[in-house]
C-alpha cells in the first residue's frame, strides 16, 4: 500500500507542431486581438522578449526556438523567390 501514497507526476504528451503552423496560429491570434502581428513577431524575434506576444499564445510560440523560426522564414522566402 505504500506505493499508493506516493505522488506521481505524468507529463502530457503533445504533438509537435510545424514552425509554419505555430507562426500562423500566433499571427491570427495577434491579429484577432487588434495587434500588428508582423511588428509584434519581429519584435519578439529580434529581442527574444516574449512579452511582444500576447499571453494566450506565448506558450504556443515558445514550442519552437527562435532560430528555427528564422530558418523557416528564410527557407520559405527563398523557395518562393525561386
């Protein structure tokens, strides 16, 4: 019975989202709140300060690293230009 008195922690398993999905989600949420999403996201990417992003989507944005976001943006831009 001693095993029944121990506290056990279970980690939630979440599916990783693509960088593009994360960016679209954050963009739409910022736009819905009346912010300029491009300006807010640029501020976050340049400074690393998550307060540029509203609290409700901040955790979503932080599921990907800033360097991953920049890599995806550059890759997408260059692919579109080809």
